[in-house]
């Protein structure tokens, strides 16, 4: 009976961790798109899939061009946090930027 509880408890922890990573991978992908648009190059490169994966795990993207506001640069770079729980949520991103731009 105790073993059954332990297995369920561990599964619950793994499931919660998986859901967190699943939700935050979209934030990471959005960071890739925004970085690519701002820098005109992808945040990570590699000659093959293994090198690309290594670079994603162990390196940080090059700094973005200085023409962007520190607020935007900081937000994009936070999307690349290695620990998914440290990445901003979609709500965090929306709240940081105005909903209307006056022309």
C-alpha cells in the first residue's frame, strides 16, 4: 500500500514537471522567433542536430543589436532561461508591453 502511494506521488510530481516544461516550451519557441526577427539570424546554430542541441543546452545567444530597448532585449533573453520555471509566462509577457501603440 505504501509503495502504491509513493508511485502515485512520484508520478504526480513528474506529471506536474512535464506540464510546466510543456507550457514553457512555447515561450522558448516565441523567444526564438522574436530573436530571429530582431537579429536577422537564429539564436542558436549548429552544423548538425547534435551540435545544435549542444549549443542550445550549453550556450547563450549572442547579444541583440543595440537599437532595441533594454526592456525588449531582457524579455527575449528571459525566454531562453535553461530552467523552464524561470521563463516568463504568457501573462508576464503581455503585461510588460502596452496593448496599444499610438502613432
